[in-house]
C-alpha cells in the first residue's frame, strides 16, 4: 500500500497524462463477512496508515524509514483506542482473530428418490 501510486503506476505503464485523471485514492476491504470488530480492525490497521501516507505525500518526499518511525506513535494510539491491529513488529501481540466456529450436528440421511 505504501508504494502506491508511484511504483504501481510505473509497473502498469500509466502515462503522465493518464495520471492527471487520478483524483485520489481509496481503501476497500473486500470480504464476504467479518464477524467481529476485532477482525475488521485487524484487516484495516495499519494498512490505512500506509494508504493515508500515500495519499498525502508526493512520491518525491516519501521516506519509508520515517514512515515506520511515525508508526510507533500510531501503534501507541491504536492501543489507547483499543484497536485490534496487525502488529508487524510482533505478530503475537494481536494474533489474527479466528472466524466463527461451525459446530457439526448429527448427520441427516436424505433420500431424494421419492
């Protein structure tokens, strides 16, 4: 996400005139269902920070190391706000939330011949 748009547009062969039609960027989270707030948070954060950095910063001033340094403050804020984020520094800090557990009931015999 952080490499957008400069790296991606270069790989896609987007011309400078085509770039003039880009008015902004957006963040989508594509899924059928997220069962808990923790799962939503985990899928969005800290990716949303990288997207914001890409939206606000011209490619010529982006600095990934400085971004990572600023992320330390973001993680502190996430903790204060009880946001269940993916912590790339320590993935066990917030393990990926499990989905729903489907409990199997006894088998049902079905016969469609009748």
